[in-house]
């Protein structure tokens, strides 16, 4: 039985994987899929791929395209979430900051350089017409680090997925200033070039199994109740999130990749734009 080590953030987006694991659906295809949570997001997941700690990662699209353009031996093997990620922009609940324009020239908390929270700080700054050369960052590793950094004024704002941080807004830890959606599909499935070359058949079977789960995910009885319980969310928030979220069962297209490349280049975050085949590898 082939073993495939998969990593992703411990968030509601990835619950279909846990359904497959719990029901033994991957083992039915003679694949031993194991899952590892990474609380630090895309930057930490990329490092784990580099260090051969995992074989496959669920990562933010813009983050991994930047990694590949910087020379990482990875390929996107499938789009995972076809809809945008809604990034909430948060300050400490007791902060004096009330409006987005007041945050210009302050410090953004990020999980890691190259992470989604890092790259989206640039996207947001561009949207706000700020000078991105003046952006300042405080590395806090994960959401827990931001919970400490903002009240201590080590950083003044923090960008993280809207619904994941909603409980912290509700309990008065954070206050949300606004949202900043990604203008592209937010999550993709990635593997290393050498692992893809040696295991394409098993990867294909794994993706086919996963896609069977995600295709009907929203119609699973009481799925909103399960998600709310597992991720400590209000069910009404989960229902709103489900309405906004679509899982993909296909490869990301070249137009979407180019939009991200153009944005990263415009922000001076990459120095080249590779062809589609250098970014993506379809195995389905």
C-alpha cells in the first residue's frame, strides 16, 4: 500500500480529507493517506515540502506560485477551492484604530515571510494605494502568535481567514476593520516534482477519491453541524461560509495563474513569470 503524507491548515476547508480518512476511502484505493496539521499556513507547509516532511500540501494559490517562481521544485496538481478566500483585517479589540486608512505605515503581523498573510498585506496595500515599500512586518508564526502580538502592540493589524478568526472577534480578542478577498481561487493541491514523477498513478487515485467527497460535500446531512462542532464555530457562520465556498475537482486554468503572476510581478514579489507547464502538472 502506497503511503502519501498530506499537510494542510487545521481549518474547515480541509474537512473533506478527514471524512475520507475516517471512512477509509483512500485505503479502499490501496493508498495510506496520513494527515498533518500545520498551524503556520502556507509558509510552514512549503518548508515541510522542501524538508520532505510531507508529500502533498493544501496551500494558498498565490503563496505557492511565488514559491515556484522563486525556484521551488513543486507543481500544482489540482485546484482545491475554486472561490476566493476572504481575509479579515483585524486589530486588537481595544485598539484605537477604527478605519483602514489609519493602518498605513503601521506593522502587519504575519505567520512567515512568503506566507499568505505576508503576500496579502501587499495586495491590500495596493488596493488601498499605499506605498508598499513602507510596509513593515512582525513574524508571529500563527494565529496564536497574533493573539499575543496585537494586544502587546508588537504589530497593529493581522490578516487571516474571516471565518477562522470570527470566534476571536465574537469573544472580544480582535476587532475586524474590513475584509480583503483574494481575486482568484484560493487553495490548490501541490506536490514535489520528484514525488509526482514516481507516484502519478497513486496521486491520481487519491485526487479522484477526494473529488468524489468534495463534489457532494455540501449535501452531506448535518454537515454544517459537524463543521461547527469540529472547528468551534457558530453554525450560522458555517452556513454563510458554505454558501460562499465551492470545492473544485479540476486543475486551475492558465488565465487564473496569469492573473496571480501579474499581481505578484506588479508588487515586485517575483522577478519572472514562468509558463503554465512550469507551474502546473495535470495528473487526473
